[in-house]
C-alpha cells in the first residue's frame, strides 16, 4: 500500500512536459504479476551498447506470467545520462527462461536459456513523454553512480509484435533490454529506469558476449533491491477453443519398455497455434503436454513407452496459445504385453588412472544385453550420478571406446551405465578413480644399469635416469627384490643419471627395478608428487665363484670367459 500511495503522489507532481500521453497507462491490461512502474525519483541503469565503446551493457528483470498467450506488446521506461539525448538505432530484446535461486550454489535467480530474441528498429516502437523527475544515474559496468544527474525520462512501447513469444501462465521469465546507440561525442548513454515496485529477485546486469549475470542493488548503500520499470501486455480478443482432436492413430499392441509412435491433429477456429495433452491411463488427467505449439491442422506425433503390461486407453486434448482447451478425443485401446530385460552392468571403465588437465584420454567398457538388443553407454565423468555423455548404439558384447578431457584438476570417479534400444537401463558400473592434475608424472625410468652377476656381501652400484615432462626435480626408489628398497633418493634434476648401491646377503636371483616421483613444488615434500611406472627389471644373480667374479671384473673381453659361463 505504501508503494501505491507513493506512486500516486508522484503522478500528481510529475507532468508530461510535451503533452504526449503514455501509450500504456496505469489501469490498462497487463499479463504479468503487476506492472513495474517507473520511480520518477529513482535511478536509471546504463543499458547501452555502442560499437567499440566500453562498457557494452545489458540488463534483465524477471516477471511471472499471469495469462497464457502471446507477448504482443512490451513497454519500458528509460532516460539519458546528463539529459544528453542520443540516437537509438535499435533495441535488442530477449526473453529467457528462469534459473531459480538455490543458495549457496546459486545465490540469486538469473536468466537461463534464451527462448526468444528480436532486434527492433525505430519504426517498431512508439515513444511517449518526456516526464520530469530528479533521477540518478548508475553504471554497473563501470561501477559508478551519480545522484541527481538528469531530469527527463520516456516510455518506450513495442506493440503488435510479429511472431511473438508465447508465454505460459504460472511461469517465470526474464526480459533483457539493451539500447544500441549511435556513436557521438560526447557519447550519449541510455539507461533503463528503476521501478518503485519490487517483485521476486533483483534485476541483473551483464556485458554483451559475456552474460555472466550479477544482481543489482540501489546506490548509494547497495542494500535495497533494484528492479526495472516495464509492463508485459498482449492481445485482447474473444477466443474460441480448439476442436476435439482426432482419435489417436498408431499401434494397438506392443511390449513394455518399447517406444510406440502415435499421431493426432485438430483445427482451431481462430487459426491459433495449439499444443496437445495426452491422457495415457484414462484418468482424465493429462500425463504429458507437447513441448511445442503446432499450426492449426498440422499432425502431431508423440512417442510413448509403457512400463507395465496391461490394457491402456489413449486420449488426447488440444489447448491453444490463449489457454482454451478442447475436450478429449475418442480413446484408442492399446494392449501391452511382455517385458524387456535391461543390459547387464558394464565393466569398470578401463583407461589411465592419472592424467593432466586439458589432455584427452581414452576409456573402454563393455556389457551384454540378455535380449541381444543393441546398447548405448552413458558416461558419468565426475561421479555425481548424472549422465554427462551418451554414446551411439553398439552390438551387445562389443567394446566401446570414448575420449574425455577434464578441464580442472581433481579426483574423478568415472562410472558408466548401459541402456538398450528399448530404453531399459543397467546399474552403474564400479567406479574408476582418475586423478587429474596440472602436474604430469615422470617418464618410465631406464632399466637399472650395473653388474648382473656377483656374490653376497659385496656392494654393487646401479644407475638409471628419467625425465619429467614439467621439468620438476625427481626422486628415485630402487626395489632390490630382497624385501628392501633404497627409499626415495633425491632430489635430482630431470634427465640426470643417478646411482644407488646395494649388498645382497643371500644367494639367489633378483629383479632390480626403479621408479621415480616428481616434486611439483620443489619444496622437498613429495606427498603431492606423481609417481612413474616401474622400470623394466634387471636380472641379477648371486652368488658366483670368486675366481669367476675376479675374471669378469678384470678380464671382461677374454673369449674363454664365455666358456666358463657355460
């Protein structure tokens, strides 16, 4: 009540100085929660696009549709910085779906997918006004505001829109507006006027080509929600509901979990677009509405899957863009029998366990379908239980390979499920843990080099080397195959040859191998490093006769040494 009274007082004080009446006035029809009327003493928020001039601003505010039908008229208010009136060459207008607030991930609602977008030129709108009021200027793009900056403001009216957006009652939408202004010096900038009426969440601001929306609050304290002044209206006419649709046409029998296609059509006396609502179980309630509106007389097709055997009676009704509905069509009997078995759980994804962000990696899996149906695979790349990617269909039992690139470091639990061509799905596979980091592990070290024969109790030295793709320092660990290791030896530079010594105390044949780990931060803490794979093993035999040992050490090229070895 306080806002209504405040607006009426302002209307008594603010008089159009040109004598041009508004195209839309309080009391005229509207198709939104309520008209968001301009605040004559409020703010005008920069919504200007000038080619090659920064900032290129776009604003948006939300509304609740109160009547299904076309948005044929859009009215909004605006003014100019410093009352420096420029030339608007076009308005870019869009309507978007709503992304509701869901704290903490989504702290405030904002525009989602663009549903309708148009560019309007000066012949497409009518301007009313100007009116007077001491108004401030706010540019969220540059981050500044100027109180009491200008006096004049206007009403802009885009009417009788061809091919209008069709809104649905009870749905929240977002209206975005940006004025394309002709370059000049000094540069005129146009602002969308604030409203004294607040509804739902705040208006939002974004830049052209970078619509990362941020919510708006009124200067100077930036604690009061800022909404924008606009009204959504539409055609007012007598409406006749569509005729009853034809009896559904399609299969009379089928199996569970099988897609069946049915069709119908109708005409609308007013030649309006229509959508179709299907009642699958004859309870008089529409189970599914078509996602699109169809021209009067056009044939509508729908795919229906029945999940349980039984006798079903399909009926369909039509609804025009104004919300007027027909009665239900005659019913079609459909007998559903049999059952489809889902595919078996796919094998655990096979592929790299470590990787680097921005690099493509290949993973494979397979499964079988009890009915021999073709199957496709749904991949959950981040372990959140949601399918991120579906493959095409493959023969039962075939191995499928897919490629994936992670853009951010992290630990990912990759899972996959299968779906047969009838829509039946398996459970998820066991997870494959993949560690993605900005760091890459060292390359596989060279096989240790050193003596391959010897005797217990004597120290032998072995060398190896490897490189790190990132040039990190490297630590090495030798596995002596006698239950002991060298521990981590380092740090060493990438590509440097290193050595380690060991004494075997018992006779036997040993396989010496080595692996490496990098130090990505160069701080001596390798707990955050990545390990290489083990090198190829070097066979080492113990013992050997002491005489043969001495001969091999000092006379390695004598031919009779080979005879002794035999």
